[in-house]
């Protein structure tokens, strides 16, 4: 399990945003220090929860709160929390950093704990008893933590939901204009799922690709290492049942719903990154390892290819999401290292139950809940769609869009191409991959990769 990176700026309620101090990411503060750092109004609202009249001086209010949490009264206050609030305290108490991470908690439990009571205005909102435990930056004071660990149970472990059986259709949202009624219609339509079982196909395709390279029929760019259009057509022709999505002539130049090559694009890069082929002029030729792979079991070779792909710099999968601009400009500085992104996804896959179908959205939620939080960019303001000022991916809510697109790119184009996961997909118009399945082969291979 990789160490949780934490959140750059934990979200707080407006009440808590009024506090004017900050602690380090992994603080070692005491209750007294936390209280001393609060202003009088904040302390007065917290004292009101004790049922006693607030003194005038800040020091006296802080002392009253310390007394309220002294001895066995701490257990009484804890017992007065609701189930979700107790879970929030448990997460911080059993965290090495003594911090509560809101994003991880939300992914694990489905919603946030209640920090403030309801009120007509911001001023009317009062803190809940949870604020006796967690302070600025969701910090649990170390002296409270030591006492809480004596009776607060460990939080439950996150779990991933498995679909059993896989549904035959998927409700795809739609929005279209009805010419007759002159009304924009919105709703859902059931779309059949197409299942791709990839394990055996990947092993056969690997050998076919190696033979094609051995015959000198894979031409690639000496700069990008990407295969030429003619080569991609040749590779598509030898893929089992073709690529995931058939190519159709676009209705016009503005509406092309084709996905483009996926497996046919990935294979030449995979064998280069895995050391099975190298550039000779404008074409690939097999290396000594590549020739040896022709006579060895393909499964072992595929395992090596996946291991080496996790650390390759031959391609950043984000580059395949061509609508995201700024990747080679200012946005490049804010990107997380590609090997770190891949490792996060690989470790998440290794923890999925073998043989079960998992929705991609659920897999993303599970990674967040376990602390294996996928982060494509630490600063996404330099990345944008359409127009830099209004289409920036730095705006709130855009992070998940960017992370999910990257996740789909890696799963679809590389993990599935190598037979590490099976896919259940719908037509590319509207949505992309919906479900992935992790078989017995995936569990063992990913465990070997992540523990190496």
C-alpha cells in the first residue's frame, strides 16, 4: 500500500474557514495549542455545546473546553456523536498523520460528516460536537488521540462493489432536440454491452505482432515511436475480431464518432517499451529478447511487458486524450509523474476481487477510499479544453474529469490490450468503457508487479 499523499487544501465549512491559522500537513499539536489558535467567537460557539455559560476571557473558555473533555467525559462526548461523526474521528485517530481527509472519507462513506448545525444564515450555523475532536485542517490533537485510541475502534475497511452478474445493458443518458415538439428531450436509453475477454486474445496477438515486426512490416516514427497509419491498418487486420470499436465513415467533418485505433496503436509501443523490438531506420526489428519471446509462453512475456510499461517514458497516456490542450506547454509543469499515476492504478487493480465485474466509476471511488488517490495533475490550470480561459481544467469539479479520462486511457489501451483485464463496453458515442473485470490472472500478476 502506497503512503497516502493527503489533500492539498482540505475542504472546511464556512464556520471553520473563519479560522486564521494553519498547521503542517502532519502536525503534532495538542488540544491546548489548537484552542489557543482559535478566536474568541469560535471558542464561544464551541463552549455553547458544553451547556455552560461562556466566560469572557479566551483563556477561560479554552480551559472550560479542556475540562469538558477531561477524564471519562471524553468518552461521553464521543458517545454523543452520530455514527458518521464517530467514523470521522476513528479515521483520524487511526491515521498515522492524525488528520482527517475529507475526500477519502467521502469516497469511503458516501457523504461528509456533519460539521455544523442547520441555520438560516452562515452566522446561525453552530458547530457540532465533532469540532471538539477535529480542528484546523481536520487535525486531531495528539493528546486527544492517545486517549481516544483506548476505546475508539478501528474504522471499517473500504470495499469495492462487484457486479454479479454483469447486466446485459447499460442506461446511457441522452439529450436530443425533437424537431416535431420543438423540445429538448433528456433521459436514458438502454444500450447493449459488448464483452471483450482479452486474456487468450492478447497472448495470440502478441505473437502475431512479433512476427509482423520480424518481417519488417511495422513502420514507426523515429521521434514519437508511434506506428504509421499504414502500419496501424496492417495491425488492425490481424487483431482478433478487429479493434474494440469498428471504424465507420464520418457523417461530416464536424461529427466523427470514431474512436481511432486502440489495440493497434498500443502494440508497437508495448513491444518497444518492453525491449522486444527496437527502431532500425524507419521500421522495428526484433531484439534478442523479442526473438526469444517467439518461442516462449506468451503469458510470461506479457507479464514483463506490463511491468516495464509501468515505468516507461515512451508515451504518456494523457497525450492520447487529444482534446486536453496545454500538455506540452504550461500544463506540463503541473503533471504528476506518469510512473506514479500508473503505479496508483496498478495497486488499485491488485486489490480488486478476481473474476468480478467492477464499474469504472466504482473502481475510481475505491481508489480514493483506500488512499490510493489517482492524481493526474497537481496543478491543472495550464490544461484546458477548447479555450484556455474558460475551459481550464483547474476549475472545481474538473479534477475528476481529467483523472477519469486518464484512467480509461490506461485501462482500455494498455491493461486490456495486454489481457490484464476484460472489458464490457458500449458504443463510444456518449460514454466510453463502463465495466472492467479482473480475473485470477490479473490478481497474481498485479501482486507481483506492486510488490517488486
